[in-house]
C-alpha cells in the first residue's frame, strides 16, 4: 500500500509541477511575478521563465525517472520548493495578490503548504523496503 501511495504522490506532484511550469511560460506569467521578491537581483520575468523551465524539468523527471534516480530527483524537487519559499513569504509580507491569494489570511495559509510539498517530493521518491 505504501508503494502505491508513494507512486500516486510522485505522479500527482510531477504532473502538477509540469503543469505549473508550462503556466509560468504561458498564461500565468503575471500571476507568478507577484511571488518574485523585489530584493532578488534578477528581472522578475526572467525569474518566472527560469523557474517555469525548472518546474517542467523537475516534473518530467518525477514522472519518468528510473527507480535508481528517483531519490535524487525527489531531493532536487524538495530543494526547489525550499528555494522558492522566500517568494511565497515575499508575496505575504508585501501583500501581493496572485492566484486568488488576495487576503493576508490566504497568503499565510499558503505558506504552510510549502513544507508539505518538500516532504511529498522526498517521501514519494524514496525506495520502499
């Protein structure tokens, strides 16, 4: 049962990352710019595009990597989620709307989901005994 749960989590996460990455490059670029910290010394649009490419790569790797490489991919995805967390904090601190996160409460609640994504990325790619 654990193997099925891990596989399902990995496929769900990989699909979501791939979809989100495509949306970075296409229809949701403006929404994602709301999450780019102003302190980041890069152009916000470039940051959104680069993170979209990274998400497509990670999502695809989660979906199609061999069992041997899945733990490495899961760690990379977990690190990616940790790396973009400051953007989520910036969106909360600077009260920027995006993706329906139009209140402080909604933006705060969202912050609690990022550690869950890190955990899911790592857990769903671990080998089962």
